[in-house]
C-alpha cells in the first residue's frame, strides 16, 4: 500500500498544471507546428502525427503515453534494429535472445523464444502482426516508430496485454528521388542503406530499398557478428484522392553469427601457480576481465565437457508481404483492408550457453487480414473492424548437442541432453472490435470500445520431461475486452485524460503430456485491467512540453516462465495476481530554437501478489523479470548554425535500477544498477541534401545482460550481453 501511495502521490504533479492552465487560457495561443519531428514553424516543439489508435492524430491529442520517433531520428542516433531502440524508450527493455528480440514494457513481456510461449507485446509492420523471431530484422527507411505501453485489448486484441509497437515503412511518393546512407565504425562496421523512389505515372509510384550491414563479432570467438542483407519494394496505386492500393514486400537474410552466452556470477580462484582451485559467487563476475570473452583459457579446461566454445552458425531467411487498400466511401466514412503474410525459416546450427553447445530451429508461416470501417461525423469519431489470422509454426531446441553430432550427453556433467520438438503447432482465430469517441462539448470527449476475440491452438510433440512420451493439445480461448475513457481540454494546449481498459493473452500449453504435479499441460489465459490518468501540456509559447501518466495494472493468471539450463523441462506458470502501479513523466524543453532538452522518468513497481507454483514454491513479493523499478533517461541537443548548414551535437543517457532476468531471482540473473551514455555529432547542409557525422554508443563500455538463464558450467548463470562500446562515422546524400 505504501508503494501504491507513493505512485498515486506522484499524480500530484497534475496539480501543478492547474495554475499554469489558467494562465494558458488567458495567454495568446501559440501557433501549431508542422506534423513532423523537425522544429516547429515558431521555433518551438514540433507536432508529431501517430496512428497508435488506428487513425492519424496529433500525439499531444492522443490520450495515452505514446512514444514516437521518425526514421531520421533513428538514423541520427545510430539505431538500426529494435533492440537498440530501447535506449530511447522509458520503462521498457528490448534485448537480444539469438534471433529473437525480447520485448518488455512496464514490466510485462515474454522471456522465452519457444513456439508455445505467447508474446505479451504486439509488434506490427504496416499494421501486420509479426512473430517475435522476425522482430530482429533491420529498421531502415522508416516513416515512424511508435510505442504504446499498457493493455491494448480493444484495438489490438491478442498478445497486446503489455503494449504495442508499430513500425510504418515510408510509402512511395509521386516523385523521382532517393538517398544513400553509409556508415563505417569499429569492429570493421560497414553499413549501407540505399533507397530509390520513382513516379511511374500520374497514379503509380514505386519505392525500392536495400540495407546491408557487416561487422565482426563482439565476442572473442567471432560470435555476435553481422553479415545481413535486407531488401524492400513498395508500389502505390492512387488513381484518385479517395482510393489507393499499397502493395509491399520485404526480405531479410542473415549470414552473420548469433551471440553466444557467457558465464555470469562466478569469480575464479587460482593458486600461486596459476592453477584454477575453484569459484566464489560474485553476482557481477565474469570468468575473465573481458565480459564479451566467450572462450575459456587453458586453466578452465575442467569446465569444458563439450570442448572449447566456437563461433555460432546460423541460416536465417525471412519474407514479409502486405496489401493495404484504402477507400473513401463518403466524405465522412472510409474503408481500409490490410492483408499480410509472414514467412520465417531460421536455424542456428550451433551456439553456446557458456560451456553447453545448443541448436535452435524456428519456422513460421502466418496469414492475417484486417478489415476496418471508420467515420468522422463532426461530434462522433468511430472505428469498427474484423481481423482473422492463421499461424503455423514448428521448432526444435537442443541443449548438450549441436546439429550434426550424435546428441549424446556427457555422463560426468549435471546437464542432461535436452531436445524439444513441436510439430504442426497451429494458432488461429478472429476478433471483432469497435471504438467510438463522442464530443460532449468542444472540450470534453468520451470514448467507449469493445472487442470479442476467439483464439485456438493445436499442437503435438514429444514431452520434454522424459523425451519419449508424445503429447497433443487443442484448446479454444475466448475473451471480451473493453475500454472506457474521457479526455478534457483545460486549455488550448493542455489536456487531461483517464481510462479503464482491459487486455488479454490467449492460453497456451506446456510441452509435456502432464505436469509433474499431475495437472494437465494447459496454461490458462491471462487477463488484466488497467487504470490510467494523465495530462499532456504545451506551455511557454510552445517551448515546454510536460506529459505525465499514472497507472495501476492488475493482472490475473499472468503467464510467467524462466529458463534453467540444468533442467529438461521449464514450465510456464500462471501467476494468480500481479499488480503494477507506476508513473511515467516525459518533459521536453526548448529554451531557444537551436537547443532541446528532454527528460523521462519511469517508475514501475511490478510485484507478485499471489504466485504459488503447483509444487508449492511461493514467489509473492518478488519483481517480475526485466522489471526495473526506476528508469531515467535524458538527452540534450544543440544546433550550431553555419553559413552552409548547421552542426547538431546530441547526447543522451539512460539509468536503470536493478532488475532480475527471471521470476525466481536466481543467482547470476541480477543486473545491478547501471547507466549508459550515447552521443552523436552531425553536420547537415543548408538545403538538407547531405549530412556527415560521427556517433558513439555505450561510451562507458558497460556490460549489461540481455536474455539470461540460470545454471551453467560453472554457473550460477549464463547470459547474453548487450553490445560493447561502438562508434563510427556516417554520411548521407539525398537526390
């Protein structure tokens, strides 16, 4: 109760806005900036248009804590993929797990990359839901990147119980243009992005892009490298202003090396002759002074039952295609249909969990279609939709062996041979939703929405616990979600809002015939109710922006899992009750046209309130995985004006309080408090035709764990690591 009181007390910040709002009502209104992330026409803070609620609207008029960036912002910061976006998002963790990007928002996410583990955060390319194994593809030629935390059950349904990430590609334009970006850096980095846009006729345009990135491995074996190529094509047919067809396709092929995991939590002890005598527990210890050293010197030979770790190997092929049809039926009603297909075939022939060789294969083939009708009838804006999907997947994971070996375990190790095989795993379903916003008055708006969803799963495989017993699973899950909200304009640029909405995560199965406790392999659906209240304000003639949101989430039957390399079977559990009170404060200040300062403070108090496993282990009071209580970020930029353009100097920093990588808080899985610093310096030409700059990320070379498992040899944990210090130079030209 004390923690909840602290959080709710933070809502007292809202009280600050009342006297300021009164002043704002008396002051002359500031002009609106253009809908872009470049400086506003008045030199103040720019407006940003987002589509988080499936319609275009001003970010400051969206009653939610949406974080949004343009593609140019990502490029300037040296951000190339989802994992690196994390540094710019408050209260979130995006980090690598092989070819998967683990996504946690406000303490909610899924931290195993197995077929039967439902995502908790929905990831979408151009409105098409993408499996998590396809989220590690490169981000380039992006129009906008949006993060919407908290439950999004009404508009996004399945697997949006923790939030939604939307990525929109740049569509073709009716012009002949293009650009070329080139980067070089340490670890022999070479990164090239090339885009061409062509006007084929008055009603047909094409856009073609390619992205290639190469760098040597961050790890000593050469693992965690890139040699990846991606291509994209889009066609836009627009014969009239009220009708268009957008067809696009993208593909990514990875030939680099996935990361190996390194041992964490054991400090080696040596005698006077340099012989290894044992290990002592030290949470932040790695086996050598270089955390990214995934090899083991001769002194560690006794810890290598499978031999010296080697460079990982992978084969990764991903294709995504989409079709979007937009038709303006009347002056106030429009129709949109979005169809998509995702194909993924990814195999990691060998990677290492410390001293343990492993193999991983994932296959996905997913079709989806969403049809929606929207209207804007003066006082009433509404949206209704129907979505259906069919996702076929299978996968295999092996620990204690790699592809091409006999798979025999080493008898003297405590690690049994482990193999999982899910055959014909099929997930399919549909959803019907609607949401409307009614303007009671020019200042007051009320929103009501609802969604009914049906999701089914069918699977069969071999039980993980005994590696012999076959299992089958079939179950349908149905749920209704709702949203009720209100927003009120205290002044022209000051809005307060509040809402109650729900979220849902379909149930799934454990990969056994029955649990060790005797129960079935069914994992129940998770649901939650979220209460939010906040304000958004533009003040001081459009030079100060203060957005604050206080929230309280109540999760029931939350699906929680962890990975222990010493166990054949790692079950998924339902935590009966998890609560998350918190607050997110975002401030942007432009004291003058050329200077910008931003600060974000996120408090997320994720705690288990009723979580006891079927065998009696109680985890009440513990924080969930990857759930830091505090995340504080800040940035500064200044433009030095020159006759031939301007030079922008920018730096940002991020602090996170401690967190654990699993729900059990096992030894070796704790990340102690840390801070990272990034910076970039870019010269932009006066005509915006070219730019050249330098950048650096993780300048303090801080070793931060990503996906992490308990156990290992010697253990007590094995961890993926985020990248070390990287730096480089960039040049771009537009034509």
